[in-house]
């Protein structure tokens, strides 16, 4: 048993121990060159870069400060193989050593990145990325399908944005794992299930950010082919804006983030209302302007000679018509007067020639009584015939005693009777 209370024993605090180790490590290692594959890359809002360098047997944390990161001619990404020069340091709060990077340059690509490039080239040659196969995204979807993890930040971002922008759209979630073994098969199966269901207008497939390994389910061939054969338009929303996946190239539309996918898939209700109000106002102003324009033209036409001339002509023809009517009435009246005078003359003449008028002048009419026949010739009678003689006033009857038809004087002029 040791005696820690002995004056020869020095008890160190954890901070002191860590500083001793830090001093030992940092003084023992000069600047070193190392090669490895970038993993878990993170660009902090401060501009500093944090990541790990790994190979098949180990990994080490690295930091690249903003002042040095600004001099890079490329953007580090997960899966990229790089050669770095840096100092071995100890981060005291974690008690972990790290590389403080001074210089970094690309050195080929890692295994995952190589697999990514190879599959990308293969599918591109098959035409899966061709623009001719891209389906249009509906402007006003009624039902939206989402293929993602039910517990990740992506689904929360999607639902928040969709509810805020277009709450009338119905959202159907088909939950899947988005990383790990079998995740790609689950994603592909969910896409096929939505197509079998057939009651959605558009589909969002994706997840939040992560390392290349975390996003790998969206870089597998089974996922890419499920997206390509989908009859429903697919929006790929995988990772952050700097992340690209095979799903992005095959999908009908790529969104840089899940939140951006929600903004792309639905319109903003406030913007729609604003546009509708503006359109109504524009329509009102346009119609009012058009009405005023035609009113002004109508006033101009009414005042123009071309419009007044037909009116004047109509009035002139109306006056001429009145004159013609008056003339016709005058002619008709004169004609009627002439006809009336002629009729009266004819009436008087007919009256004077009527049998009763002749009787008034002293003549008489002889009838044979047996057939009431007027006798104008004595030869029409025989002795003993009964006759009736009509005078102007009254008549007489008698019997024929003798007929003498040879000494009759004939006078055919009625005016001389």
C-alpha cells in the first residue's frame, strides 16, 4: 500500500496532468505530414473547420482555423482523401489529442467517394439523369407523401414549413430508417408503396445532414432505381446544401435541404393571397380604364360629323316623308272628291232612268198577269189575255180585246220618252 500523504508524493489535478501531457506531446512532435480520408466534416459558423482524418485502422480529430481555411482552393468534403501538415496538440477540455492543420491538399478520394463516382457514372450512362424523364412538380398539391425518418429533425422541419405555407395540403408519412444496413431497401420499398397507393400528388424523399456514411442510403443503386421508376414526381432533399447524393441526380427536382423541399413543393398561402388581391386590383383598374376609354371614344363619336350626318339624313328623310304623305293625302282627297262627284252624277242619271222615275213623267208599265211578264211589244199579247197596267201611283187590270202590233212607233232614246 502506498502512502499518498508522504511529502515526496506530488498529487496533480486533472488540469495539471493534462497540461503535462500536452507539453510532452506538443514538444515531442514537430510539424507532421499525414494522409487520410475526411469524415464528419463540419464548417462552423465562425469559419473554423472541424473534421476527422481516418484510415482503415484509426482516426484523429482535426481543426483548421478560419484564417488558414480561407486560403484553401477547394472545399473539403466527407470521403475526400487529403494530405495535411499540422502540429499535434492536446485539447485540454476533452483530454484528446488532435491535429492543428496548417496546410491541406487533395490526395485522391476515399472508398465511399469512389463508389459514389462509379455509380454516378453508370447511372448517367444509362440515362437515369436525363432531363427528358423529369416529371413536372404540381403547383398546388392536395396530398404530399414523405419518405424519411419519423424521429429526425428533417420531418419536423418539413411539417413546420408545410403547415405554415400551405396548411390545406394533406401530408402522408411513410416512415423508414435513413442510415445503416437495410435503410436503402426500406426507402426503395416506401417509394414503391406510395406508387401502389397512387393517391398522392408529389413525394419528398430525404433526411437531414450527416457524414458521407450517414447519407449513404441515398447513394445506393436500389434507392436511385426506385426513384427513377416512380410515376409520382419525386423531390430529393438529402443533407445540407453542399451535400449531393445519387438521389439528387435521379429525382425530378433536387432541394438543398428538407426545409427547402417543403418550400419548393407548396406555394406560400400569404403570397397567394397577396397575388390574388393584386390581380383583382389590377383587373379592376384595367376594366375601369377600358370602360373610361370606350366612354371617351363614344363621346368623340357622338360629336363627330360621321355620327351626326346619318342623324341629319334621317331627319331630312323624315321631313321628306312627311311632305310626300301630305302630298299623297292632298292627291287622294282630290281624287276622292272627283270620284264622289262622278258617283253623284251617275246616281242622278241612274235615278232619272229608273222605271219609277219614268212613271212619274206619265208613262206606265204593262204586265201579263198569268206570268207577271213585262210586255214591251203588243205582239206578245193575245185577245182575252189578262193584263195589269202599273202607273206612278196605283195600277189597273183588264182584258185584251184586240191586238194591233203594226202601227207601233218605236223610240229607243230614253231621254225622249
